C-alpha cells in the first residue's frame, strides 16, 4: 500500500464537476486540506495531510482520477507540483504576478509628510504601481535612524489616499503585525527577518499579502521553506523577493543572484520581485540591474526613489532621483514588450 502525507491528484481531462467534487469531499473526510487548481485542460487537487498517511491507491481508484503524484520536496505548498499555475496576488486593485509587471518604488524610510507625499506623486506620475516606505527600520547600528513608527504609517496611508497607490512597508516583530496591518496593503519581511519564525507565523495568520525577502546568506530552499510558514496558515498571497546575497565582493552592497529568478519560477508558483537597490547599493547600477531582472523573468521590481537622495536619512546612495526613476520606467517598458510582458 502506497501512502503519502502530501500529494497532488491529477484528474482526467474529461473528469466531471461531480467527480471532482467527490474526490475533494473524500480527501476532506480524512482530515486533509485541499487546494483546487483548475487549468485549461486538467484539474489538479493539492492535498496536505494532517499528519496521518493518505492511501494513494484508494484515492487513485476514485472515478475521474488519472494519477496521484507525491510531493517529495521539503517545501510543499510553495512548490510548482502542488500548484502548477502561476499565483497572482491581488493587492487593493493591483495584481502582482501574471503578464503585467509590478513596480514598487519609494524612499527607504518615511522622513516627513512633505517627503513621502512628494515621492508618492513622483512614483505615480512615472507609472509606478505601489509605494514603498519604511516606518520601522531595522538598522545595523543602533544609532542610525530607526524610522518614525506609527506616525510614518499614518503618513503612508495619507500618501495612498492622495495618489491611490497601494503601500508596502516592513514589519519587524510579531507584536507590530496588528498595527502595521491596519495601515499597509503589503507586509514586507526584510532579509534579516526571513527566518524569524514567530514573525512568519504572525504575518501568515494576518491573512494580508506578504513580500518575503531572501536572507542575505540564505539558500533558495531556505527562502521557500520560510514562505511555507506563511502559506501553512492558508495565506496564499505570498510574494518572493530576491535582493542579493552576501559574497566576498566589495564593489556592490550585495551580489544579485539573477539565476534565482528563473530558478524560483521553476520551483515555485509564487510571484518573484527583484530589489536592485539593496542588491547593488549604488544608484548607478540600479537601472541596468532592474532591466536584467525583467529580462530574466521577474514579475516586477522594488526600487528606492527619493526627491533628494543626498539628504536621505537612510540609503541615499542607492536611491534614484525622480528623473532617473522616470528613465527607468521608460526602459522597462521596452524590455517588458520584448519578453511578452507589459507595464
């Protein structure tokens, strides 16, 4: 007898609605969770057991079932086998993933009402889709600017009201999740917190879109396992972010793993965003690296934009001036067309 705890059930192309419903019901009767993925030609039923083994032969004998396929990868819910179709994450009128690319832009940190409103208008005018900005800033030095806290969140919400742009901001601790969720459209998990499991559980339970950044010394599998924590709460709105990893190279802030983009798209159904600002640490490199990310298959980018980078309280060296962000958007449009995408 073949048994598994996680598998996909591939239905026959001519399986009826009734047969699909019957298989789903039978699986749920044994206490397993079900995820239905309806493609153009076939329906796939993803099954996550409750710890007890599932009898594959028994499932395969049901009417309409073509075969069962066990999922052997350590990441189950994030795997392409479990969910063959690309996931598109809805965010307050925006969709992350799919044919249309997403550009998130804004300052590293919210510094003042004037700064964030001006930046939001710049991002909107250039064609950006979401506004980024940090209210809580985990910094290497305890003496660096740590963000404006809830006041910064209120300013981000005001910028959204003025421009209509959804906002993405970082949450750095489990106890902050309810507060940040009150204001943000997307919760960002920073690289330093990728394996903060209490925080991953908290944002998963919040049932809000989450962008998960790859840790600076983390493998692809570790990133996907971190995503699994969020997905395990039934929160399917997870966005992966490649932001560069730490290597021996000194000329850039990090080393962008461009191969991670197509690899993540191969292994997982989750959308992938690239952060060329943190990957390079230099505004001169942001535009060419952003172009490379889109050419490699990324679903979008997140970049830092500031009205006056020389006076930025955080990461001014990697922030684009307004005119350079406009230049970036124009160049991405041409690349998007070349790879069958659109802005």
